[in-house]
C-alpha cells in the first residue's frame, strides 16, 4: 500500500519540507507503509504443542503474587515462578517467569492477568514445549461469578476462530494459584492461555505491525467490514484501531488487517465492571453500537452472509464439551443476545441503519 505519508517520507518532499509541514503530514495522512527494518518478517511457523490440542489442561502455578499485585501501574517486573502438572511418569515441573499485564484488569483485579515467559531448554518434552510466552487470563475477582466471565470470553475466542482464521489460539486450563513466598493458595480457577501477537503473525504468515495511526483508507475493505461487524456482534466498544488498543494489526501482501482481542468489556460477556465510554452516550455495554470504519456496502453484505453461514457452528460451541462449565442460564442469555444481532443483519433496513450507515468514516 502506498500512502501519502509513505510517498512523503520516501521522496523529495521530505527532503525539502520543513519540520512543521512534516508534522502536518504525520497527523493527516493514513498509516505509514512499513519499512522492512521496522516490520518483523514472518518466520517459518513451528506450532507449540500446547495449542495443537483443545482438551483442557490442569496445572499448579507458583508465583510471587503478593509482589505482582503491587505492580498496578508503570513498569512491570518479571518474577521467578514455576508450574507443575501430572505427567505420564509423574509430576513435571517447569520454571517460568511471571509478570503483570493488562490495563484495567491490572489496576483492579485481585491478581492482575499474567504473562508467562518460558525458556526453550526448560520446556523440552513438556506440555509447554516450543512455547516462548503466553498470556494467562483468569477470574478478575476470585469467585465463581467472575469465573463465568472468563469462560464467556474464552467462548468468544472460539467463535472468532469459527468465522475467521485471524483469531488467537486459546487453551482452556484449570489452574491452582499458590503464592511461592507466603505459601498460601489463592484458589483453583478455570482460566485460559492465549498466544502472543508475534506467534499469531507467524502462524498466519503475516507481518505484525506495531505502528499506530491506521485509518479507514489503510485497511483491507473486506477485513475492515468484518472487524467492525464482529465488534458489533460481541458489542465490544473498548478498542481503537488507530491506537492499537485491544487490536492487533497485521499486513498480508499489501492488505492491512485488524484483528480483535480482549472481549471482557463487551456486552456478550457483560461483566459487572464493564462500563461504556461516556463519549458514546450509551447506557450499558449490552447496547450495541457500530464503531468500525466504513467500507463499501458490498463488503458488509459478504460479512453478513458469512455470519449467517457460520451461525449454527458458533451456536454449537455453547453445547459442546468445552462449554460444560458454563451455567445454563449464561448459555441461554448469550445465545439470546446473539439472536438479537441476527435480527439486525437479517433485516435489510436495520442492517443499513445500525451498521452500514453507522460506521466511522
């Protein structure tokens, strides 16, 4: 993709323009086409066995949680930890470094979400072989209601995989958390592990883009339409493509593709703590609002057709073995909420009014 800014930065314009004019270009132009020096080239993808299977796993995670809980803002520190699980020949122990991650959850949860960092030598011949890092998501408040939120978010990642290849690998886990210093147990909770952005890019054969500033003109029209409709489907307004907030941006050929992640503030999960941004003037996160960039009308029609085609497969996820721990009323309410989305896209006038013409230009 060749943008105004790209031409300016690589042609004679930059050499002649003053600093003020360059600043105007930086503010006004679409996303800079990435230099090879700033873009990670795809590597041959070697899958981690952890994400090759879907069966839930169980392990105990020892960590300095009393220290991790203090790192609510600012720079984060890795603390030594370890995990153990039952292997075929007895208990298996794997050293791992742990640090806090996230923004809202880091500030407010009983224990902040964790990034797990492994070393290759220590994971050989274990469940975590070939895994460098993984995000661990578990209940924000250590109780059964918040555990349901984790399972709901996990299900949305699974639904995302049904409908698009551009979705993150996740693995359900039952984790016992033990403070390695205080020697006390914080409990055993259903959680899920998810792959890191760079691994996601390698697996999909795309380049990971870390530069902010992507606008409507930068994105692949179909993928932009899909992204906006997906966020409308899960009623997630807690994202920004331009700022790469809860969004991963990748480049395939000359097409920029936005990928959604982190759905705990979406209406399809409807956590107690989720509040819509005041600027949107909606009363609750369950109130769907289109915040995706505009795309040609025919691209939206393709996306609507895809959602109709995959409806049964996505709904089926809520009655399969991985959904067994979801409470029946949660399943019922979730599918009813999805029904409301389908009522919109199956009504041409409502689809035009609430999605196609409500997009951000």
